[in-house]
């Protein structure tokens, strides 16, 4: 199960005491925390972290470059432009000049149009992490997907994974060390969206900010 930036088993191990390792009572709450923290990270960094093939991003055409919302960027598969909403998209992939795998920057041969013209780009990018659980033996551990450039998808960086675990532990401890508070206080999970990121996490996330021109 995808619990945010890792599987549920790995997150459970970091949040529960060893005496509760086999306890599944809090799985739903732990998953909510993991997914919620990951969503907060993506909002903070203005990007998506998970590997996705054939993802699509829309943007105005008054650009000669753009930063894909998922990177590492493995391929730019299709670039299309639509002048007006009733019209069909037209293939302009030939305008692709080059792209930077590590930072996701895509360069075009020139400005693709004006701000009222829309561009749709299909691409493959993002990090891989384990989403299967150890008790599900079929396919565990899973292999990183092969990307269009013929290499395995890059694993989630260890510092980013640690930041996720630390922030999840902070949320968990703030509510109740055993999770009982979260079960008895339904407003705790709604407070997750407004909870401050801890300083160490903020520092790490600065390295993963996606800078995209307006």
C-alpha cells in the first residue's frame, strides 16, 4: 500500500513501539498521516514525487521552456498546442529542443505561442519507492519500473524519505504516541493540513523546490 512516500509497513515501524509492531489497529490513521504529509510536501515543493508514465501537464504557450511537475524527467513523449477551446490539439513535438533529466527543464525551439493558447505535454518522470507490503509475498520486493530511456526509475532520495518519516513522527507524537488520541479526536486529522513543518524538514525540502516561471 502506498502510504505517502513509502509503504505502510515502513511507516508503521517508525511510528509504533516494537511491542506494537504486530498491531494493525492504527493502520488507517497511520496511512492518513503518511499520505497527508506527502501531499503537504508536494504542495510545499510545487511538484509531484511519484513515478508516472504518460503523465500530462497543461500550460500557456507563451514559454520557450518549462519545468515538468515530475522529475527526474525520463522522456517527453508528445507536445500539443490548441489555439481555441473548440479546436483540436495539434502535434508540435518537433518544437522540442532538449530536456534536463535531473531538474526537469524542457527547452523548446522558441516561444510556443501567446498566453491565450494552451499547450499539453505528455511526459514520464518521478521517483520510485516500494508500495507493496512484506506480508504480500507475490512480487515483494517490487522492481523499479523501466523508463522510456531504458533505465530503472530513480529511487526516492534518502534525505527526502527521512524528512517524510520525521514529519510523520512529529504529527503522530503531537496527537498521541499510541494513536489513541487520533481515534477519539476526529478534529486532529483535519489539523494536519495546517501543521507546521519541522525545521529539519523545511531545510531538506528547499533542495526539492520546483521553480517554474509564470
